[in-house]
C-alpha cells in the first residue's frame, strides 16, 4: 500500500481518486490541466478561435430576439460570463437560471441586478419541488457523493430545453478548468440514466416524462442525442477562452453590477453547505483541493497559502444552514444521522451508462472535436478517475 503523497506543483493528493504522480511528483491532474491549456490557449490562436465562435453565434442569432442562452446562478463565474457576453462581445443573451428551492438570496439579488444593469432578460426555470426534494433524498440514501445529481441534470435540461423552445443554437456557461479544475468521476458523475435508476430504487414519487421543451429531470443519451445531434445545440465554456482572473473579475462585477460575494465558491446554492458537511465527514472529500489546485496552477493562489488554508474550517459549512437544509428536505436530524451511517458508495455501485460511454470513446472524442460538446466532456469521462 502506498503512503500519502501530495503533488509537488499543486495540492492534489492521494485522497483524490485516479491520481498518479510522475517521477518529479507532479500529479496527473496537473498534466491534464496542461493538455487542456494547450487545447484552449490564451494567445493569438486561442483569441482567433474564440472570435470565430462568437461570429458563428451572432450569425445563428440573426433575426432572432436572442443570440444565445447564458446560464446564471448569481455566483462570480456566471455573472462575469454574462458581463463578457454583453460588454465585450456585444451579444444578446437570454439569462437562464435553474431554481431547485435552495438558492442563496444574495445570489438571487446578484442575478436581478446584473440582468437589470446589462439589459438582459432573466428567465427562471423552477423545478417541481416534490421531484427536486425526492431526488435529493434518494441520492442521500444511495450513499454516493453525487448529492446534487438532480440539480446538475436540472441545470442541463433547463439550458437545453429553453434553447429548444426559443430555437437558439448556443448556450454559454461560466466554468473554467483554470480556476475550478475537473472532479474525478467518483466524486461527481453526471448521467441521466444513473439518476433514473437511483430514483427508482430510493425515490417515492414518479418523475414527469420528457418533452423537448420541458425536459424535467430527463437527460440520458437519447435526450442528449436529440439536443446535440438533431437540434445541433452547442455549449460554450466561455471562460476557457479568456484570461479569467477571479480577483479582477470580482472587482469589475462589484463595481459595475453591484455584485455581492456570497461568502464562498459554490455558495450561490445553500445546499452546498450540507453537501460539504457530508463530503468531509462521510467520504473524506474536500473539493477545495481541486479548486485551489487549479488556482495554484494558473498563478492565482500561492501553493503554501493553499496548503495552510486547507487546514482551516471551510466557511461554507454553516451549522445553521445545514439544519435549514435538512428541515427543508423534510428529514429529522435522527433520519439524517442514520443516512450518514450508511456505507459509502460511488456511482459504480449502481446501473449507469458508463459502460456504454466507455464503448463510445472514439465517437465522443470526435463529437467534442466537432464542437458539438465541450472538449472537457471527453477529459472528464476518460481522464478523471
């Protein structure tokens, strides 16, 4: 059995599944970062590629009310993304927010102010609370780290469904591997078929059926094929293509959009407080290792400082908010504590489309190279655990 090891370049260690180290002690996630950095370079070639994409978005939106959809949560990344679309690129986005009942009120105000000041329509897609709650409880009982599978799928269906309804060819989202990294599959596995199987085993009420413009929580390979291949709806991770420095972005949106920091990364969603509590105490997962490692690699955080801060409690784990989340789910503290005692599992313990995804490795690689799916999708499923 090998001992504990920490990457010599970032703060990824042997607790992160799938991590390997080269002869210099540099982890495989650092090498994946470098590969993705070469694929989406922040130089003249990368700028030309981005300008080409923007031109295609504008062409596809000609004569329409909107050029694209911009996913928004009220956090720093999505707010700055919306700002760039309007102020830097001159696009006409429709801002789409998915509400599953756990939104942070501060983030809600951030979205309202940003859209008002940028002259952008904000459309909120609210889930059926009974379905959303049932899915959250089902994944708690499944005892895997995929505690927000329903929300992640719901965000995807909100974006694809709205694009289909409005006949928009592009949606833009605000993730960046340079500031967030990529999660191992065992920590975060997104799969609509997996969601359905877990819900069938642990849920208590049926989920509504899929329709193209009202997908609900349905996003398995069949729905993805419809949206990506038949409807040709494309996703753009805009921050992959710009020199995104979080401190500079925060200064801009604070000054120009009156944005207010929610207190921690991901805290536009209050359920993240309960998730972090479960991650740390049940699964020995600390996602700060992924996020801060990305910032270290991109020169936005000092490695020594990141290691030091890792020893401190995380502000997102607020006992009052955790109690609120448990209560909102309709669980007693005793019921929640019993769930915490269940043996830890991963998505590999349940039916999923992962075997099919592995068999489709080359077609998926081709689809990402054609720009129908972000290239990070290939990296996520084949190079992260």
